[in-house]
């Protein structure tokens, strides 16, 4: 079953890429006036695939800890967000020449098909990749019918 979300296989929409780059540029421009701390939405990739029993969402989240990741599922909408801030006590000795790792934020939302069962969702963050596994409803799974 195809997802109703705007997901293209094997083709990257140049207009989608331009939109993401534009959003990143706007975030950097409007939020750079807060004491030099830059805030931006990180442009990490997401893959969605399915088999007969499950839907899998895999998101690149390098540098994020599991405590910094928030996943919600409401009204067939899956939202993945993550936010990483450097604590003030973590500043190492010496003057900064370049400091871009102070803050990162990620957020993506996907409308999933009604065949997804929202009661059983598993999420695992390993080696910088978040894998969310969603079960499909039993009544929507294909079944084999014997011919008599």
C-alpha cells in the first residue's frame, strides 16, 4: 500500500531541496541576533519503507541522545523531533575559532495510512540512526484464501 505522504522513490525533488535550504537560511538569518547562537533545523535524511506486516521510518540523527528525541503519533500523524543543546559547563578551554555544534534541532511529520496500528510502536536509536517500527492492523494485512 502506498503512503499518502509526499514520498518519492529514487528521485529527489529539486523544489523540495530548495525549500529545505531556504528554510535553513531563514532560520539562520532570523535567529542569529540572539548573542551569536545560531538555531537551525538540521537537514537530516529520512527513509520510509514497508513490508506486509510493518512500516519502518528511519531517520539520521547523528549526535543526538535518546533523551533528546521525542516521537508522537496522533490522528495518523507521526512526528519525530529532536533537540540538542550544549550545556554551559561543557565549554572547553581556549577561544572559539568556529562553533557550530552548540544547538541542533530536527523535526519531521508524516501522515501515515489508516492501516497503521498506533497501539504498538517501537523506536530505537543506534549509531545515529533512529528506527521507528509501526505494526499494521491485522484486518488490513493481505491474507491467502484457499480455492475449494
